[in-house]
């Protein structure tokens, strides 16, 4: 009985604690589905910036967005020597998750409020 309770507590803490981080912060997952390296990436949240590393084809980066109240998130990068931007989406300090994907013909940006629908641990991978 004690083992089962311990296992249950570990599972709740293991999956619940990361989701608490998710609820108190807004996040971004940026994926490169193209065949070119994305370099000089800058994520703007109003006047604040986050600079993740370059993305090789097939790679993704997960970042916590800086707290800035009600804001607009925008991503700029260089691909094939050409400067591009993606996303001009509304976010707040917490609970917003932005997913941006760059593929050969398309650039896609989606914002969601995954309070209970998705787990942070699944988004990390």
C-alpha cells in the first residue's frame, strides 16, 4: 500500500510540477522543418528579446518567454541569406504556448492555452 502511494505521489509531482511551470510562464517551441539552417534567431516579446541558438534542419528549440504583461511575440531569423519574420501573435505572462514551424514552402505560427489539454513534458520533445 505504501509503495503504491509513493508511486502515485511521484507521478503526480513528476507530471504536475512541470505543468505548474507551464501555467506560470508563456513558452515557445520553434521548429525548423526546412532544409536550410536558421541563424540569428531573435524572439521579441514587445521590447524584450530571447536569442536561442541556430537551428539546423529538423531541430527544435523550447524557450520560456520573458514576462511582459499583454504583449506581441515576433520571431526574426536568417535563412539562406534572407532575413525573415514569423508570428505577430498576442501572448500574456502565463499559460500561452506558441508553436512556430518553418518548412520549405510555409511558415506557420499557432498560439494555444494548453491548461489541461497538453502536458509540458510532451511539448519539450
